[in-house]
């Protein structure tokens, strides 16, 4: 859907990044995705905020080699970003400038994962509002759809081995 927002959330390790990588590849090449027809190739900007960039590239090569998915590089801009902070206007401005310098105009923007957009816990109102404002800015700037990837909180344990109960962000 054009100019829409989609949130995919699941437990850590459930395959969200693999799903999003396959979606990006299928959208960029006009290939059916999970039985859904992709009527036109789209320019996809994938913002990778965690994980290893080389591992992601290797995953895409595997998808091409063994999965028959073709990566259309002219329609896919993959950015590994470790310092973007949506609560810092200069950080956001610098990011938009870096994308502008590429000349790439995304139609779909994938953010993986959104909790890395701020140094603050995303469950706080300030950080959540920062993510929402960043998403709105992307839509307004590029007239594109946003796909937001979010991790549920991982189980954590105190030093005595007892499970720590925390609300999911």
C-alpha cells in the first residue's frame, strides 16, 4: 500500500530480518512475495540498525543463488547505520543528507529494528514519539511507505537466576 505504515513485531530470532530482506528483494525486482503479486518494482531503502552488514549481504547472495530471488541493485539501497538518533535533530538531518547524496528516492522504507532509533528505551513516551515523528518525516519527505520492524523484549534474568518480568515496549 502506498504511503502506508506497517509494523512487524515478533520475538527476537523469529526471522523478522530475513522476512524483511526477502520482501525488499521481491519488491525491488517485481517478484511475488508469500503468494502476493508485486505489480510493479519499487525502490526500497533498507535501514539496518543492528546486526552485521556483511552477514546481510551474504544472506541476499544466498537468496539469489539458492532461492532464485534476484536482487535488483538499482532499486535497493541498503544502509547500515549505527549512530542515527531520532531524538537528535542534527542526527536526523545528517541521515537525510546522506540519502539525498545518493540520489535514491525510496518508495518503500524498511527500518530494522525501530528500538535502535533512539538511545532511550522505546517504551518511554519521548522515544516512541521520536520514532513516530521520524516515520512521519520519511513519509512526508519521500511520499513512501514505511515498514517498521520491532523486537519483543527478550527474556532476562537477575543474577540469582530469577526471571525478570518487564512489560513489552
